[in-house]
């Protein structure tokens, strides 16, 4: 109940502020500024996430069982044999 009350109070203040801006004639400038600021923040956030993401070239290579299973030219018996050998040796 407390969270719902805070949510309603916050939305009430926001609506009151938007109404006052609208009556004062400054609502279009506020919306333009808020939209451009939001787009800038979203763009910077995406750029930071992209830069901090690990490189796909530094990932460890796939185990043999995945390489054999992904090669569609391999017969099913070879895929099963590699998977069985992997299960016997207990490699991950």
C-alpha cells in the first residue's frame, strides 16, 4: 500500500507540474528538452554497454562435442561417439 501511495503522489506532482507548465506556455519546450535529454541518455547508455561488453574474439573455443554436433556433414554415429567419449571422460 505504501508503494502505491508513493507512486500516486509522485504522479500527482508530475501532473501538477505539467499542468502549470502548460498554463504558462512552456510545456512544448519542456517536452522537447525532456525528449532530447532522454534520447541522449539512452544513446550514451547503449554506447557504454557496447564498450563494456566482452569481446566475442576472446571467448574460449567450443568443446569438440559442440563442433562435431554443429557440423551437419558428420554422420550421427560420429556425433554420438564424441558425446559418449565426453561423458566417459567427464569433461565440460
